C-alpha cells in the first residue's frame, strides 16, 4: 500500500492577464504548498474500488466520478497496472481555492507512479488533462505558473514558514469568480511575486463579503506578514514570523467557528 499527502495549494500571488479563446484565462501565479492536506492510499486489488472518509467526505459522497477516479483511469490507460483500491481521507474544504480536488488527483498519480515505477514527468500529460492546477500539485514545489497555470518554473520557496489557513465555510464558485473578473490586465508578477496580488479577490469578496472579515482579522494578528486569499477563494492565509504567532492567531480566530489549519510551507 502506498500513502501520499495531497498537500494544500496556496497562490501567494495570482495575476489574471487575459481571457483566452479556449475559455480559460491566461495566468501568472506563484504556487506554494503546505505540509498538510488530504490523504490518499493506493493498493493493488482484484477490482477497482474507491472509498471516501473524513470531515468533508459528505460533500463528495454523491460523486461516483471524481478527479481521483479519473486520475486512476488516466494512469491505467497510459501505463497499465491493473486494478487498484483507492481510499481518500478528505480533510480539506471542497471548492475552497486550495486545490483540494487537484491535489487529490495529483496524489493519486504520485502513489500510482511509486507503485509502478513511473516518473512524475511521464505523468504530466495526464495531470494537465485533468485540470489547470493538477500539474503544479503533481510536483508540489514552489513554482511560478503561467498559461492556464500548467507552464511551471520552479523557484526558491520559503520552506518551514509558519502559515495559517482560514476558510469561513462559504462556498464560492470558481466559474462565477472568473466571470466577474473585470478583464483589466494590471501587469505581470513583480520580481518578488509575494509583492503581487490576487486579482480574483475583488470578485470573490463581492460574492462572499465574509472574506473581508477573514482577511481583516488575519492582517490584525501580531506577527502576520503576507495576508491574502488563495485561488478563487474562499480560503485565506497568513504567513507568520514564528510558530507562536501563528498558533496565537489560530486560537484567536478559532472563536469564529471557521475552519483553520495551522501548518507550514514546504
């Protein structure tokens, strides 16, 4: 049996440059990953099976076809390997801007690759076909993403930096957030992408004003540095100067009843 962590993805910056004829948007983003996430286990089996558990399992329980099962089918079509028993422990919020489904698919591919000795690069086409964030999640390293996000340039990260993820429990549709983007190209990532922005914050905040409260409270915490929404929301995050500051912030924001994940960048 192979176990992989589907690490939560953060967009430390996300610049939307243009709408594309294919329906996607041209992006420049700085991907980063944290140490924690969903857990995927894969084992050879007589017949394919997929089991789902965890705090957010009920949200996906009705989906017989999902990114995990599509990733497994894509792997078998490309490399064989027979049937597998796949289990997903779902502890990240669904559709929350931290790549949960994409990370799950990528972790499934990594587990199958380890099981059958297939390199990550060989699985890139499968990841790319599954979704814009899946290639970044497949490698799980800090990288600048261009195109739809699939054109990756690894860059030095900030490993070990304490970070607090906060989701207020409000669903935000990625498609609706992109639809409400104003279409204005405000320029590329700066030399230090952390000095950039998330162009999807304004439309997401218009859809879910509680995001304002999350960002304001995070910014007010002692020791908080970069504070931003990730992806299309509604999860927000803050980088902290030390574990004590992060943990104090988690205790403070925990009174709101929101989902929290104190962790660190990898």
